[in-house]
C-alpha cells in the first residue's frame, strides 16, 4: 500500500493527512499532552550542497552558522526560520 503525505500549514498549527483518509494528527482528546512548539529540524541528505541550494537558494532561509565534529561524525549548516522566541533551527547534514 502506498501512502501519500500532504502537509499544509496554518497560523494555528500544522496538519498532515495520509491517503485513504488516515490522519497523522489525532484529535486533542486522544492525547494527554499539548505540542508547545518546534525548536529544531534536522535534515540529512547525500549532498549538503544540494540541500543548501534548496533551503538557502530557493526558499531563502538564512544561514546563521555551521558545526563540525569529527568525533561525532557531524558536519552541518545551521539555518534559522522565523525570529525571536518562535524561531526554528534547521540543521542541514
């Protein structure tokens, strides 16, 4: 069975739907917690250059730094969406 993910954003939050009417977001009565926010998104790919071209070049997201650690096998560019307390860090690896 193939599932297609459709994501749409709204001021009040993000919702996702899968093909065949399955919902990725249960109603608030189904979960005993609230999502307070989103702080960080990590995205990995075969080429960091291609990811940077998409996020920085096409989407226009600002690069604010980079991080490398041989010990942890990490090489990432750090981008920032939004500002202030609502900013979200996007790590491209």
